C-alpha cells in the first residue's frame, strides 16, 4: 500500500492490481457495456428453447413410435436448452475467468502509477502511457473497492482503493479528482 503522494499540484498513487480487483473491474465494464449495447443475439428465445426440447422427442417418436423414448428425448432436449442458456452466462464471463487470466498472466494488469494533475489524469506503467484531459471525463464513481474514472458510458480507468494507505487517503484522492473534474468542466463550458 502506498499513500497518495503530493508533488506540487499533482496527486499520485502506485497501483498494483490483484485478481479480485481485475475481476471487479471486468464485471463492472461488462455491465456498463451490456447496458449500452444490449446482450446481443446469444440469448435463447422461448421458441428456440421449446424447439430444442420438443424436436428430439418428436423425432424419436416418429422413428420408434415409443412414447417412453420420445419423453426421454424431450427431457434431454430440455436439459440441452437450459444448459445452452446457462453456458452463455458462464462462457468466459464466468465468475472466475478474469482471476484465471490474471493468474496465468499477471502482466495483463502491470503495476502502474496514476497521477492526477490540474488538467489531466495520467496512468503510466513500464509498457504503456495513458492520459485523459479532466474535461473529457464523463463521470467518477466508487464501487466494490475501486474508484472508476469513466471516459465514456462503457469504458473506465479504475484505481483499487486498497492501493492507498488508508480510506482517508482514497477519500482525499477521490475528492480532489471530483473537484478538479468539476472545475475543469465548468471552465470549458
């Protein structure tokens, strides 16, 4: 943990991600993106679930003229339909997918330094540099131990609050970020 470092008018914090932070970040962005663009065509409609349940039963009945085997085939089709729906929800958006990615390749979320200046927010690591003018920040929020800096309705930079030495330090950074973003938005309007 590191406290917010003040350098002149800049506030800086060293960010080291862990698997839980990465999972919360990924899930939050997924929710924001789904709210913006919808869930896509992956959901099974009622008609497709009904067809998946009945077609095997009808087919087996036509081939065997056995109500017993037709019923079993219909039940198998229903199980497949329900399984297909649940598979969509757990196919990589699963509860632990991001944690597994993080464990396999921690460099996906390298250590970085986030610096809040008077007119910009910068994020720097060994492999990247990201900078956004405070006037371009859409909103700021806090959720599940992360500070989110939203640059659009579906994309955000996140700073884990546990990277600060204390809750008070996270509160100071968040308050300064809000104040500077608000002041910048008022001067550019």
